[in-house]
């Protein structure tokens, strides 16, 4: 069973998802939600996001084929979305603005904060490149990290400070930018 798992694919997929989910960069949003409603259900949000992501990993390709889009084309479109997400992280700008959530329930945390459009796009883009079992491991690792961050968001902000969080966002933004270019190049088929 071990030979079916590729550590390099798992590590790369984990980093891509970690950068796209950007849970460390979302600490200020999480703290704001905790301040507004008092409590964030970390376990529930993590489990629901895990389920959404795994279901989309398997059903997403079927949905695409139903509307006549192949995975490579979606991966190229995903590369553009990941590219713009990376620009947002690096430049500190917002190209797309969501409405502010009113409650800290599953809806604003699990979806769209964790398992949002960028994450879904990244999953199908990764599926075009990597084995499914490696992506599932990467999803599980990320959901464990998300759970830890949700549980200890106040402590993380104290340790890193606003400057530390900003630096982490920029570092992961550059990594995400490089991954977007690689995805685009490997799926363009020239």
C-alpha cells in the first residue's frame, strides 16, 4: 500500500492547498468572527470542509464532463485563479470581495473561508497532475492544520503578530504564484 503514496506529490499538494486555504492569513477574520458571535465551532467547520473537499474531488470531474469541459482546461482556468489569489496575497489587495458573514457557523468558516472557490479549483487542478490518494492525504493534513489554527487563533496572532502573518501570506503567495505557472505550463499542451 505504501508504494501507492508519493511523498513528493503529498507534500506539493499539501503546500498548494495550505496556500490556497490560507488559514493563517484568515486568523484576523476568525478572531473578528469570535468577537462578534463568541464561539467558532472548530471541529464542525473542519469536518464539514473535509467532506466538501473530498466529495468535490470525486464529483467535480463528473460535473465538468457533464458540461463538456476536460480537466486540463479546468486546470488552466484554475491556474489563472490561483495566479490571482497569489497576487492578492503578495500585493495585499482584494480582487474579489465577499460579503461579511453574520454568524460564525459552518457557512462562513467551512464554506467559503476554507473550502471556497479557490480551494475547489485547486483540487481539480491538482487532480489533473497527481494521484487521488495523495491529494486525499493532503486534504486530511490541511484539515488537521485548519483545526489547530481555528482552536488556537488568538495564540497564533499573539506569537506571529500582524507583521508575521503578513510575511507568511506573502511567502505563500510567491509559492502559489510559482505553482500557478507550473500548472499552466504543464496543461497548456503546446
